[in-house]
C-alpha cells in the first residue's frame, strides 16, 4: 500500500485533532496533575471519546464496533500524542481489543467486545515482572486444579493497571506459556497504583492463588508466547504512533518559538546553527511518519504482523521523540526547564512511552537478533 492516508483516514485525523485541541489540550493534563487526580484521566472525556467511536475502531461490526483497523486507531493515538491526552485508548482500545479479537473465544468476544467498544470495560496487559522489560522471563504460574487454574505471581509497571477491570496475564503453565483473562475483582488480586513521571498512572499487580476457570484461558494452552509477542508488537506500534504525534507537536512549538524569540535584535531562528538542527530533526520526523504508517498498515494486512518492523519502528520513534523533546528544551533556553512552559511535559511523556514495551536499546537488540546477528 502507498504510504499515504486515504480520504476517510484524513477525515478521522482531522476530527480527532479538532476534538482534542478543544477538549483535551495540554492544559487538561496539567489540571489532572495539579488536582492530584487518582485515576490520571477524565472519565467524562473518555465517555465523549466513546461517543465518537474511538474505543470501537478495532472491534468488528458484529460486536458493535467499527472494524476500522489498526491504521485507524493509530491515527487517533497520534493525535492524543500531540496533546499528551491521558486515556485508555492504547491499553484498552488497541492492545486489549486486539487480544480479544485475535485470540478470544466466541464467549469472550460476545461478553467483552461490545463493552470495550462502548468504552464501558477497560483492559490491561500484565506481562513484565522486573524493571527491565523482559516479557519472556515469566515466573507467574497458573497451576491446573480440576477444571480451574490457580494463578500466583506479581506483575509490575502495568500500564492502566490501576483502572483495568480485566487483566491479560502471562503465566507459566505445565508445558509452556499461557495467557489468561483475570477480572480485577477476583479473590487474591491486589493492585498497587502509582503515578508515573509523566503524570499518567500505572500499577503493580499481585496474584495470590487467584482461581479462574478454564474459560478464562486466552488463546492456546501452553503455546501463548507467539500471542504475547503479537500483542506487545501491537502495543509497541501504538506507542510509536503516540510518540510520533508528540514529536511533531513539540517540533511545531519549537519552530514557533524560534520565529518569536529575538536575540541581538533578530529572531533566533535566523541563526544558522539552529536552522541546521531544526532541519535535521525535520528529516528524522519525515522518516518516522513513513515507519509508523507502514507498521500500522502491516498489522492490518498481515495476520501475525512483522516483529522486525515493530521493533524498528519502536526503536526509531523512541530515539526521534527524545531528540525532538530535548532539542525543544535546549532551543527554548532556560525557560524550557520551567513548569510555566509545557515543553517539559513532552519530554516526560516521551521517556515513559520509550520504556513502555521495551526501550530503543531493547528493540535495537531484538531487531538484530531477528535478523540473525
């Protein structure tokens, strides 16, 4: 496919930008921070997003969704990145919906997807067990007990874990890795919420002999590693789309500042050294646009995605978004470090998104391994 958006996708992009600019600018995030909101996002705003159909983008029409594909949800996530809008879109509407659509049983799809599409049920992928992203290093166990399983273990840094009604949990079973859907209100589940550097929230989640029946199994028993990798690649692509929006917005704000700020009687944007740095960043952003769109299109076209492309995209976007945010702070000078300016919020969000589902270095290594190096 051509690396351009079609007319419908452009309309979705424009409507998302218009809505978020008016209803959820960066000042919205600042208000949530200053009010010390315990959930880190607005339920009212999420309801409005649901009315616009955003949580339904990946859900098939037969379950009350739009069936608009990964490119559609990626477009919306890019726009949330521009405004640093906290919402369950990435974890629920992209990763969570992808999990149920791809691997859910008929019963799981019928019970969960309509609620996900309506914004009424929130999901979270719980896979990491240490501060270093290592999703294949799983010590959480699911031991068969008659017709049920007993899950024990601890997952940390679970994005949206503080608000999720259902966790997608990776476990070790008798002969391999299996994923289970675990309701938050199950006996033995304890959630420790915390606020992250960027004002968004996450949680550490412990499972103490949590009993689930076999209908809670998501995907194949003992052979869930491929599904886990796929869901992580979906999340990585979504996080990359959000970082693309973040990087573009911070670059746009920096250009405006270079034109306004004067030194020695002229705009600082007339200084050649700053022009060269801005031009280099512009070129990097153009490459990132193509990478993100290709990664989203590949998820739509290939049933199992492309792990190499997902890692390449996540690594490149992590590096470029960080470059955009740090260049913005430097070009703004001392005021860029103050809380009066919004630029610092972009750098903080960039660091969280870069580390989510593996940082740039993790994905450079993964890409090399996938290529046989």
